[in-house]
């Protein structure tokens, strides 16, 4: 996935979910375990929260929740997002 793909998918929530589904599906196909996918999702969540401006109400809500969460809450949120798109 290229950075330009991330930029375009962040503007539409449904497309964002499809993009994440593709990433989760790829991880599973290459043998990643669920806890590994969740760990990567947590790292990506931190990156997005710190570096990308939300472009929709849904993204703003996710950012607000993410920014208020503890490390464990962020991990739970990342896991729930993985489940949402899987």
C-alpha cells in the first residue's frame, strides 16, 4: 500500500474500512496471528492520530476517542476496528 492510497482512502469512511479490510486480509493470508494484527493496528492508529487530519465526522470521532485512551484502551479500540473491517 502506498502513502497516496492512504490519503485517498481517508476521505471516505467506507473506503477507509475497505482499505483496512484489505490490509487485515493480507496479514491473515501471510499467516499473521490476530494479536500481531492488533499490535500493528495500534501502531498505525498512533501514527494516524499524530500525523493525519481527520476528513470526516467518523474519523474525527475515532481520533478523539484514540487521543483520550490509555495504551490498553487504544489496543482494545484497535482490536475492535480490526473486527469491524474483517
